[in-house]
């Protein structure tokens, strides 16, 4: 299922981990929802930024969910890439099993109601007590070495996706930074 993937920070399309404090534990405890959100950040195949086109719709590993790519040529001749509303802040981080595009926020699949999820979670859950050169490393290892992807790595572990992101299949991951996760509504993650 997790063949060649792109991970944002090694082409994995858009990890969504909701809220940080109390509600952070809610999503980490609901591994089905967490897996759906994280799968929304992964695309099959190694997709480099040069492979993307403006207006492109890309299928993710999440069920019936795709992301939209926007490419803007800036006045200084630089190019800005967006995946849905998230800006790609570091494209084309290479790993032996794919590519990571680091993005500035968590991608949330259409139809995911964070407020309703959080309300239900807070009613039913108790607080949790626990809160190298890229081309030679796999996606998971590459993410683990990036200090700004600690929340994503925590989410990968909580969703039990470490093995899938460590294999030989090529993947693309859109990896939200810790700042992207912190921007989620409080209590969601």
C-alpha cells in the first residue's frame, strides 16, 4: 500500500496532526483518524518539484482525497509552490526511497471537522501523560534528523507508520513543520 511515496520532507503529501496540548493526545490516541490525516500527506511515487504543474490535482494515499498544486512565478524570478493552502518551504529533500517537500502547515482532508472531532475527543478522552546526507537515509530517518519535524515524527510513530516510511518503496511526503502543527486549533492535536 505504501509503495513509492512522496513525503513532505521526502514527498509524503500533507501530514495533519491536530492541536497541540490536551487535544494533541486525542488525535494521537485515535490512530484511524491520525492515519487518514497522515495518508493525506503522502503521494505514491517520487515526485520532485520539477514534476509538478500549476493547477495539478494529485491523488494521495488517503481514501478519496487529493491535493491541489499551485505554482507562482515571483517578481524576483523565484518560484513558490503550494499544496492546497500550505507553502512548500523546502522542496526536493531527497531520500533513497523518495522525496520530501517541507510545508508550513498541516494538510487537513476535505470533510474533516476538526471542531467536532475535538469536542467528541474531549468528552471521551483523558489527558495523556506523555506528550546524514538525505540520499543515504530513508524518509523516516531523514525526518527524524530534522529538528523542525519532531511533531510529524511523533505522529508517524503514533500511527505506526514508521515501517512504511522506512521501506524501499518510493514515496513523496509533504511534511508540515512543528510550526505548522502549532498553528492548528488548540486541543486538536
